[in-house]
C-alpha cells in the first residue's frame, strides 16, 4: 500500500537540548523540570508532522496504523 509520504527511510532533523535528548533517549528525569521529556516529544512530533504534511499535503493517520 502506497501512502504518498515517507516510509521510514528519509531523515528529519530535530534540535534538542542535551537535557531533552537525555530525557527522551535514556529516560533521565529532572525532578525540578518535569516537562523536559514532553517538550522533546513535542518537538519530534511537530517536525515529523511538518515532514509528512510537506510530502503528502494531508496527513492520513489511519494509514499510519496508529
């Protein structure tokens, strides 16, 4: 089934702080800054949506299997 957008072989670039990368990649928790991981996830999802919308014009979440 062809969906008309990236199939996982293309790359995206997301700028994260070191703390965001640690929280997202290694699950490190910063007790005084609990929203770091959420902010990092938001940045990744935002960039992914930009990439997918750029390629397809309209994102069809049903075809993603989510």
